[in-house]
C-alpha cells in the first residue's frame, strides 16, 4: 500500500504546478520565480527551487496562494529526502493558510502513512472525499411513475 501511495506522490510531483498571472498573481516576476522553482524542484535541484520560492515570497509577501503552494512544495521536497518531520510541518502550515487545501491533506496523509499509522493517514485522505454528498438522503425510494 505504501508503494502505491509513494508512486502516486511521485506522479503528483512530476506533473508540477505552474501558475500564471491569470490566477490572481500580480507580479510577473513572482510568477516567473515560482515557475522556476517548480522546474528546479522537478529536476531535483532543491537549492535552486528553495531560492526561487524565497524570491517569490519576497515579491508577493501577502499572496496566500503562493504561501500555501510553496509550503506544500517545500513539504514535498523534504518528504522526498525522507525528512518526514519537516515535511509534516510544511504541510500543516499550508493547511493553516487554507484548511481546505486538498493536496496538502493528501500529502500529510502520505507522511502519516510513513511516520505514524494508517488510521491517522486515512483521517486526512477521507477529508478529500465529500462523504456527506455520498450519503443517502432517505431510505425510502420513491416509485417510478410510468408515462401514459
């Protein structure tokens, strides 16, 4: 199961996340640095990625979308280096910024799967499903009316 989860994480990481100014990011330079960071991270150049992310935050310090995504990306870098405690901290920080952040929940679940227990990881993964919407509203099934 862990192999499947880790494989999923690798696929998720290699797909990368790019942003454009269309998503509400005001500074073209901040967008460029963020995308540079993503590319460096994908190639395994974590020092360059970290520096690019820092420049992004300097150019757009109040942009919560960058704050959240960069913390998630840093968590991924630490996870890949098997520094699970640091990874957990960054994913939690992303969730403080956006409690509904699905990719941070997924990633935190992966950390818990490795560090703690399946039960704790499932708590985060279950949050990704809208279980309330899947629950039957009533146990009574209305009869179908035939068209005459």
